[in-house]
C-alpha cells in the first residue's frame, strides 16, 4: 500500500525476471560470438547463429520485467552481430547461409 493513491506497483514475478535475464545474457553472448566469428573465422555462416540470438533477445523483451534494459541491449548485440557478420561476408565474398 502506498501513501499516494494510484502509485501502487505491480507485483513482481522473480521466475520471469530470472528467465528474462538468462535469455538476454544468452542473446548477448551469441550476438558477440557471431560478430567475432564473422570477422576472424573463414568457414563461418553468420545467419545460423544470429537468428537464434535475435529470437532469444526478442523473447526476453517480450517477457519484460526487471531486466528490460538488459533485454534491449541484447537486441542491439544480436542485431550488431547479424549486420556486422553479413557485411563482412558480403565484402569478402563468403557464403552467408
């Protein structure tokens, strides 16, 4: 209960918060790893790793909760890995898929 009417906060669900954090962290890892592999490894196909990273990041955003900002960063990392990997592979005439 709050002293000011109308400022009650919604109850938090700690399981959803933990799941959102793990999904966002996994998406950040996959996005960064995809960007690293896209730059330094010749036999790497960027779409195979960045599409699941984007799916994890968007799932984390949809869940929201306490880690909404981390989920937004995860979307940025996965998009950076996708675009960066594709740009490198297009300029170097490597296979994308």
